[in-house]
C-alpha cells in the first residue's frame, strides 16, 4: 500500500503524530485476552478453543483468558503481560468497545503501552448474545473476530489525544423545571449559563399544573420562587422567546447561534441602551387593555383569551410583554398606551447572537399526544371530554374559571367524572404510544382527590390498566385516594358516546376484575393523555448531534452508566426530553446533567480522541475535493513549496473520515482507521481463515 | 444438511448508529444467524468504495454497509456521502457482472436492535439465494 511510504516534511510539535514519524515498525507482538463474562460469553463460545486458535495466529505473542477481564485481576493480566511478554498490541475479546474500550485502554496505558494500541473484539453483544444456541457458529465467528482484531492491532500506532481548553460557560436549552434546575446548579457552581427558552416565559409545563402529587404542594408555590431565582441569578443569562439556530464546534468550544425572536417590546435594560431613560416594559399591562386583537391563550390550553400583546400568566419571568406578530394588526394603540416608557417597537426584527459555551444541556421537555387520534374517546368531538392538562387549568385557582371545575358544554359543575388512564399510552395499536407515560396514574389519583375535596358529593371513576404508584410515598397516596371514595375500574375504555341532549357521556368498558361489561353515564371525561417529545426537540437534537429512540425521546449515551450524557461529547440531557419522568425524577436528572456538564468546565481542558485526518503532502494533488466534503470546515488548501496541498485543523476535525473515504489519490491518512488497517481487517476475515 | 453452504458476509458499520444498534440486538438477546463479521468505522463516510471491491475480490459473498438514518448522522452528513458512493458502486457492480444485490446499504439507528437482526437475516437470505461469490471460482 502506498501509505506505507508516507513521509512528511513538516515539523511536528511535541508528540510524534503518525506513521511517518514512527520508528521502524517493530515486529507485531499482540497479546489476546479472552473474557468469559461469567457464562455470558463462555456459555455460547468455546473459550479454550478460541484461546488455542488465538495462539496460532502469526502476530500473537501471548494469549490468556479470565472470568471477568474488566475486574481488577483481569486488568492486571493485561498490565503484567504487556511487560512480561513485551507486547506492542493488545486485543481483548469481550463485550462491546462502546462499553469497555476506555477501561482496557487505561489498562494498556498502565502496562506502559500507548492506549491506542488496544483493539477490542466484540464477542458478546454481537456474538454470544445473538447466537446463544449455536456454539459452533458462535465459536467460529469469535475466531474470525479475534483474527480481525489482531490484524488491526498489529498495525496500530501510537497516538496522542489533543488537549483543548474548555470555555467556562454552559448552555441549557429549555427552561421548564429541568432546564431551570440545571441552569441554577451550573450558575451556583460559578459557571456562566445561557438559558434558552422558546416561550416568552420560563416555567414550562410545571407552571401549568395546579397541585403536585403526592404532597399536594401547589405547583406555582414551589415553582415561582425558583423562576424568580433564575431571573435574578447573576450567572444566568436568560434568553426567552429564543431558539437555537445553529451549533458549531465541539466539546469545550461550541459556538451556538441563538435566534432572539422579535418580541416587539424592550426590556428596561434594552431601553436604557437605546437612551430611553426610565423606559422599557415594567409589566403594567396598559398595552394589554387597549389591544383590540383577541386570541386563545395556549398557556390556558386555549380556554382563556389573550391579546396580541400579552403575558401568558401573572407569574411570568421575565415580566415583559410580548407582541404576537402573527396576529398583531399594528394599529399602534399599545404604543400610545405605553406612553413615555417607549417600550413597544412594532418594527422590531429577529436578532441573532452567537455565544461560546463549553458544554450544553438539552431539556426540551414534552407535549401531549394528539389524543383526538384515538377517536373512540371523542376528544374534540364531544365538548365534555377534556385532557388532564385542561383539567389542571380548570381546577387551578389562577385558571380560566378561577378554580371552579365546570363542564365546557354548559358551565355546570360535574358530579360524576370518568378518568381514562393510559389514554394513548401502553398502546400497541400503532395509533398511540407503546410506552408508559409514567406520571399519569399519579396525577389522575391527585385529580380524583381534588374533585372529592372541591365538589361535595362528586365521584371520580378511574378506568385503569394497572396503577403504577412506584415512587416515594406514592403507594400510600393511592391508598389514601381509595379511602377517600374514588372508584377504580380495572379496564380500558372501549368507547365514549355523547348524549346529544344532555351532553352527558356514556363510558363503555369491561370491568376485568368482575368480568362484566360496564356502561357508565358520567358528566365529564378526563383523558390522561400520553406524552411525547416536543416538536422542537427534533431540530434541536439534530443541531447538537444527539440521537433519538424510535419514539423520538432523546437518546442517552448509556441507559445505566451514562444516563445524562449523549454520544456527542459535551452535550447532556435533563428531564422528560429523554423519556417520561415525574417532577422529582426530572429535577434529579437535571442536577445530574448539571453536574456532568460542569465537570469538563471545572477541569478546564478536555482530551479529543486523536482520530484526525492527516494529509500526506507528497501524494496530495491539491484537488480540494475533500475540502467541500468536510462538514466541519476542518480542511483547507494551502500553498506549500509552490503547490497546493490540503491542511487539517486538528481541533476542528472530528474524525469521521469522510474525506479519507473519498480522496481519489489516497492522500488522506485517517488516524486509527487507516486504509491499511481497514484493508488488513477485511483481508484477515476473508483470506486469513483456515482453508 | 450438515454442510450447507454458509456465506461469508462483511458488515461495515458506523460506530454511532448501526454498531450501537447491533449491540442493542445483543443486549435484547435477539437471535440471528452468525454469518456476518463486523468491521467498525467511525462513520460510513469513511468507506472508500475500494474497500468493498477489495472484499469482493477477497471472496466475500455479500457486503452490508450500515449507517445512521438520514438527518441523524453523528457527523451531520457522512451517511449521505456514503449512500451516494454506494449507489454508484452498485451500478459499477452491475456493469461488471457481479450481482449488485450482494452489496446493500441500510440505515439502522442505535435504538433499532430488532431492525439490525432483521436486516442481517435479510442480507443472509438474499446472499444465500444468489449463491457463492462468482469471483471465487475465477481465482481457484
């Protein structure tokens, strides 16, 4: 292969970088270590045979096996063998490198080897676990996997991670309870934090709730002080009515561009900057009174009107009005009413600001599933069928009815109310969501309690599949609601029909405990609708390079070992954007994410995996094809010795290798995934086996 | 029959989506036949079409290239670029008289363990229908 001739004339700083500068390649001496993983691997693969086979491979100097390679004695085997057998390559055949590559790299390093001379053969996730009943097939596959790994290990080179400084600032996207908690924690840890929220106010879903289970704390009472803290925190720069527009860079150095949507209103600070003394919005609401445009308030689930210039509710943070330019008719009455404060600017345009942050937390939250898709329950067809979030607003003292629960059809107080749990959750029909939404059982119990408490003689009927009251003091709360007189019917509701005259609802279900059909007439139906990721989560996650599960929930790096991290270094998850969580779990996850996001910042520098592209200038023809292929603008053509060659900015290169896959002359050298290494793996598989 | 022909299939998969998806199939103990060997790259964008040609001249009966879904690439667009190259490679294979179905590009995300198992099973079935790589006969 031409790459072997690679020679580079340019001087390199501290560490030798690539093939060019390595000493004449020593003869490969690879050690192979095979893990039993208890019976996880040994149960399906013949370890003895695999070890014998490994010993027979030309570049293998030593082979061993152990019950649990990741344990201290297992790792010591690697450390000792490197020294004893003068190994220059290590292969561990065990689980996936996505789990233990870092473990064994550290062990190799401790043995005195460059950690990048380690290669893993995955014989568990991609072998013993998927061929559990084919010992012969699994053992053959393991032999091939070891042979392929040894072929790569024999060609591995010393590589040196690049240290880059970390910007001492963080970003949190989404200012619900998760984002607020994460931002407060970061700010309290002394980190400048940009908190970006698409709505005009922070607070998120929690601010729409009336009470919280199982303590029955008033949601606003515990949330509002936190909102105020966020608004006042010195280290938090609040960016409400703003969205992430673009993300560039990498851990330690993200450049995030934020679109600050035109809100048509100046804050006092903005007014002062414009030379309007004592001006800017003080939240007086004079504009609101004169505005002639009326729209439904989404915060109140559309059950209360707002104007074209509005605040969503009295506790908003920041207390600044917002002009909804989609509906504003620009009559100018508000400008007049505002007077000398000169806070309103109806010609305001969106602004873009770019900030540099070291790490970022996504906390984009959830939406309610479009429950009208389950048309058997009649949402949006029958007036007295509402969702639980609408129920929250109706029962809330600050809501559209001042906390009096009324039927939307006639304003009467309902006496018999049916709650349909798992409305769209745990649904395998393809219409709803297959997962459990996790907090609907508990808030429905809370709703039952609120009805009994507020409406004398009222009876809640809860139609459930299973009551999942798994948290601290949750089961006790369930007993309490049972004792208070709520009725529980174990059965999924098949159909809801409306009496066209009374607007009462007939709920039809099977009572599976009594094994008999039920037909219950109620005044109101409340659907405990499934939750789903917000619409905005998808574009945001794509900008930050975060994957999602099939349901759209953002994907953590590892569900157990790295639940707050993502596969993009420096980007973390908090709250329900990752999957349904109740408030305590959300806050815990937010604190976890904040802690994780603060680590690189406090450390001050991070190491980037040295999978950088390198240009072999003597071969490079300077065509520049690679320059346009690079999604990170890491490559450029530069003039050297009278001709054009490609140059890599290592800090920008993320090591995807897209340039290397395309270079027509083979001039790009992808460290750790070089052409000779990959070809050696292919050859080892197809040509290296016993004939 | 005891010595039924088992095809040799090379899987070239990206680290972030398909390799993780294959791991997930393992964690979920989803069973599929052991006829595939995996070589991991960081991104399918790394794949030089020559690697696949090399595999075929080495005697691979099938090659599966698997990356992230479009729009989901860890490196933004490496999978688009790979897909383009694989599309051209397929037409080349057809033109030189090698069944282009021996080569397949799929998109399996980190959360699609079951899909990975189905894809592998599918590729094995297809390759088994096609029979051994004809290049092997030429070489012997």
